[in-house]
C-alpha cells in the first residue's frame, strides 16, 4: 500500500518516500533482467533496457529526469529524456 501524505507532511518526507519508491522500482527492474547495480555502469548510456527502466520510473514516480539519468548511469537528463521519447514513439 502506498503511503499518503496530508498537509502536515513537509517536502523532505515526500521526497524520501518518492526516492524510496524509485529505488524499489529500480531493484525490481534489475532483478527482472538479472542485472546487478554494476551492470548499469557497464551498459551503454542509451541501452534500450535502461531506457525502458527510466521510462517506468518517470511514469510511476515524481523523480526528476536528472535523478533518473544519474541513478541509471545514463548521462545527462536531457539525453535520457530524448531516448525515452524516442522509445515511446516506436511503440
């Protein structure tokens, strides 16, 4: 169950929860692909599977383009954003 926040919750609590959810999703996606965290660094910035993971993170969390790109070792957030848009157009 996802935690909901009321008006009494400040920004840091919300960010921590969003980051926790994003990390959980990254873990799920890595496990699904039988990848380790080190595999993110070994694979190219534009690797199609990394772009799919990034797309899911962007759709299901409030994390920024830059946070996702850094976490997945994809380079600059703008590069990643363009790769995600290209992937969505292909589908």
